[in-house]
C-alpha cells in the first residue's frame, strides 16, 4: 500500500522545501565558458595554420619562391639596389683609380679619384640599362631558382647531389658582374686598360674559374670572395636543418590540431549554429588583427635597414613576400564572414526569419506560381536540384576567381554573391514545402 502524505496542519509552519539541484546549470555554465574559450583558441589556430602553410610554401618550395620573387626583377626599388651593388663590384674589378694613378703623369695623378668617381656614375647608368633587359630578367629567375634549390636541399640534409665547398653555400653573381663588364665595355671599349674581351661566364662556371678568367682579362688578381655572397656556413647549417625539420612537423601538427579544435568546438556547443557564427566572426577578428601586426612588423624591419635605397628595396621585397599572405588572410576573413552569414540566415532568430520571408516574397514575385499552387515553380525546382545548384555555384565562383576577378573589391563581391546564393539554396533545399495544389503554410 502506497504511503500517503499527511495534510498540513493549519497555522503550522511550512516544511522547508528541498533544495533544487544546481548541478546542471553549473555544468551548462562551465560548458559555455569552455566553448567560448575553444572558439577563441580555434580562431587563433586557423590563423596560425594559415600563416604556417604560407611560410612553408613560400620559403621552402622553389616554384613558389621563384613565382614570388620573380617580379622583383622589374621593381625599380630592387633594380636600383642591385645596380648599386653590381656597380661597386665592377668598379672594384676595374680598379680604375689604381690604373689611372699608374698611367697618368705625376702632375695629373691627383685627378685620378675625381675621374674614377665620374666613371663610377657612368658605370652605374650602364648597369641600370642592363638591368632593364630581358637578359637580366632571365638571370634573376635562374639565379633565384638555382640558389633556392641548393639551399633547400642542404637544409633538408639532401647532400647527395649538392656539394658545399668548405662547408659554405654561396650565391654566385659573377655571371651578372661579367655581363655588366661586357656591357660597359660595349659603351666604352678598352676602359681602364682591359683587353677588350670579357670572358663569357655562366651560372655553370665554377666561381674560382670565373674569378680567374676575369682576373686574366682585367690584368690584376681579384679577391677570393669577389662576386659571391655567403648563404650558409657550416657552423650555422646544423641549427638551420634542425629548425627546418621542426618547422615541417609544426605545420602538419597545426593543421591536425586546427581540424580537431573545429570539430570539438562544434560538438560541445550547446547551440551549434550560434557557435559557428562566432567561429566565423572570430576568424575575421583574428585575421584583421594579424594584418595589423604584419604591417607593423614590416615597417619595423624596413626601419632597421640602413640607407634610403636599401630600405626601398627591402620594403619592396618584404611586400612582395607577404602579398600572398595578405591574399590568404583576406580570403579566410571573407570565408569567416560567409560562414557566419549563412549560419545566421538559416537560423531561427526574428531577423533571420524576416529576411527569409522577404526573400521568399521577392522570389514569388519574380518567379510566379503554378496554377492552383501557392509555392512558386522556381522554388520547387530549386528544392529538387539543391545539390546540383550548390556544386554549380561553387564551380562558377572558382572560375570567376581564377580567370575573371581581379583586385580585393572583385574578390569580396564574388564571395558575397556566392554566400547569398548558398544561403538561398540551403533555405529552399532544407524546408518542407507543401505538395502542389495544397496551400503553403
């Protein structure tokens, strides 16, 4: 027989109520806090992954490196700096001042320095003309490809086909110096008592041999480090190889962790649609802040370079390197906006419902309805071909981005239109529409 609760005595104090359990609300609060933390962490992980992939591909992929720095051969800031460096090397090779002091009469010897200075300006102008030719463009691309391939192989420990003389990897620009000397000779034959014949030096000519041939043509011995720039030394190589191996692993780990964080964040979220919106907006905020930091760092690095000409070259080079990073960050920021917009428009908020209702009303007005059917024929067709329309929209968007769209405005407009189309197709495809002839709810 079940127990019965005795009626309360009138006037007696009420029994104290049992405390309501607060475990669930506390758990919910901590879950929300955890998801908020994961949203921030995931946004930062997406940013770190994007920067890591960009840096890995730009710095350690030869084709990407050449495609990035190749256009610098036409940048006046870079070519002016290269012209100054090559002119210094040419003047050192000619030793014009020393030659003048040996050949001029004693009374005229004090004029050797001013004459050499004037000749230096002549050589500089000639070298600048040389750097405007296709010959230099080809040399620039070939030299960057050769040095980058060599450096990457050495950094990855692939020394089977790579030899490093004395444990040193050097950038050999003797071919460019030789071409500059020949170009100057064509402008002023026999300058500084040269034989008039500059040896044909190519990138395959060993540096020692090239230096020896130039010394014979110029009539004096060139320094052992003439025409080369050291890229790596043996005492730096081991640390650089370890850093590259760690960098390779870090990029892979970052990508895996980012994917895991995205899945875990959405899986734990009490309101997944709202969390997806926050993730999209978090990507936007992260990339906006990242762009501001990158620009500040770029200015700081350029400010450390001495000389106006060198600073201009450094600024152009750094900007060229981060152009693709800018494209990645802007694209992912737009993607974040698209994700947030689609998640919001397909949600159940009053504003989202109003926007969908107005869009549906506009669609009915534009498409019209079948006889006896309040659901537009166009809407029914979209509902029946949702998957095909999504793939078609994606394909058209990619084709436009690759072959038609140029500039940031075109990119933003294209992705925004794609987002609106995706939102509309998703709404029509997921809604249950009444059968033909039945009134729409």
